[in-house]
C-alpha cells in the first residue's frame, strides 16, 4: 500500500469481506495493468500468477473488486 502512495488503506478489504492479502493482490494487478500495457507478455505472466491466488478465494466478485481498485488508482 505504501508503494501506491500511502493513501490507500485496508478498509476496502473489510468492506468486501476479503483478506488484506487478497485486496493487496487485487490492487497490484490493477496497478500492473495500468502501467505495463506496453509489455503484454510480461504483464500476462505476472497477472496470471497473481490471479491464481485471487481465484482460490471462493465467493468473491472479481469484477467489483477490480472496478473499485481501478477507481482508487485513477485518483492517486
């Protein structure tokens, strides 16, 4: 979270009922997608590995989580 400017908290993780680790992973994936679009092969490998962790958590709506993460990152 400090790498993203320090203004992001784990409050969203609590709001969505997910672990801080999953929320941090969602934020990292969203960040990578925003900043590595010019390196699609590298991005794909990094996102694939991180998504494995996210998808191990049953009952989460990844679309909602990524939408929230993108909104946060767009306001940094």
